[in-house]
C-alpha cells in the first residue's frame, strides 16, 4: 500500500554562543512562526501520525504539528541528528571535524558515527516508520544533516555539506512509501511566517 511521508526539518533555534552542542537549544520565536506557517499550508493530506527525533528542537517543532493536527507524537531515537562530536567543543573545532567527515564518509569522529553509518541509520529508520504507518500519511520531524543523507541517497546523489546547508528551517520534503521509498518533492518552505509586531516603544 502506498503512503506519504513528510520529512520536516525543525524550525529555527536559539543557537548557543559558545558550544557546538545544540541538543538543548529551544526553538526561537521565528522558529515557532515557521512551523505554524507550515501547518497552515500543509502540502499533502493531514498526518495521522507524527514521529520526532528526541532532541528538544525537534520535539518543540513536532508539538506545534501535533497541536494543529490533533495527533500524538512518537519519539524515535533513530531520528537523532548526526553529529561529529556531542561533547560541546567550540564551534570552530567542531566545524573542522565535520569537514573531515564530509570529505571521508568512513572517517570515525568522536561521536563514533561516520556519515556512512548515519546514511544507513537514517534510511532504516524512515523505512521502519513507513512500514508502521502502512499506507497513511505521517510527519517525520528531525534534522537537516540526517535528512540530507537520506534524500541524497534517494536521488542517487552523493551527500554534500552544501546540500545539507541548503535545507531551510521548517521546510518539508515529500516521500512516497510502498515497496520502496521514493522522493516526490525535495525540501521547500511552505507558507510565510506571520510577521512579528513592532516592539512596544
């Protein structure tokens, strides 16, 4: 049975200033507006299930979908973002590790997960969700790097850091699930966030 999976990158976050570990970073006000805009202009049938990475930015994004569509959230640890290092090293050091990983997919960074391994994890995770929802529509809320690995593979492309960086906050890609996964529409933004009012004088 053919189903629809909507991969949703979380909304914009309040970025920590002195660490590369964003696991506890919340959505910003703009990030909340971005996610609400997506719910207003949802591109396919309403989801009957919502799956989310356990990281805070993903859960907060999924909660906004759940509020709009009246669907419960199921956490999936296998949707957790790929990271070169989870200890919270300074951002310049982290970016150097990330560059090494993107240059050599078999490079094993301090996180102990290579990009090659993350490709397999992400694909298996989404295939498992597809089997679980069996022909219905599901929203899968997660992260730019992991999702970029999966959608690159579906396009038959080599994943790149440039493609990963091109995926906007609160954007969505549409997959068709059946005997296999098929990318129907790559990541794009749906709707316009409501403008914030002028600050009081």
